């Protein structure tokens, strides 16, 4: 085997080891940045509807289990979603925590305040109204 061939083999081995190390570091970093989900509450807006139309409900609707209430309000081209934790145990466990509203591929970050309220703004387009027919409210670890 020539010196040139040994060098090419050595260079290839170094590239493979470097690529593997880089992948392991990226994987560890991505696992470290994925927050742990403390609780998930499912809201089915269609269950509270009076018709099959995909319009927003009037008044508060409750998540399954009744631990979170959701109110939808239109305001200048957007939809404001107000989430409210219900019950002392839920409030004590999740007040002042971060969360997210998840509807299909949509993920909107939010934060619950000391009173258990969180707000987020969504664009008022038919696709968004449709996407929020069924959604989850996830409380995540800080």
C-alpha cells in the first residue's frame, strides 16, 4: 500500500469519526432543547358548536376534563385565544408555567400568569379557524 493511499484512508476515517461526533453532539443538543410536557389538555371546539359551520364559539368552552377554559375573540384581523386554568389544583400546578397551543402543524408559544391565564394571537383566516377545531394546550417544563 502506498503512502498516498494510506493518507486517503486516514483522511476518510477522520471524516467519518468527525461526522459521527458532530451528529452525536447535535442529537444531544436537540434532546436537551425539547421541553418535557407536564400536562396536555384537549379542546374540541366543534363539540361546543351549535352548527357544523367552522365559526368561532360565543363564550367559553372547556377542555376535556374541565381543567382549562378557552375563549375566542375577534380583534382587528386576528383571533385572540384566552386560556384559563380551572380549579385550585390545576392553578397551583401550572400557574406561571410556559405552554403552547398545538393544532396540527401549528405550535403557538404562550405563558400562564399567576392567575392561570394565557393569551395568544392567531391570524383570522379560514384555515386558522378550521385548524383550531380540535387543539391541545400543552404545559411544558421551564
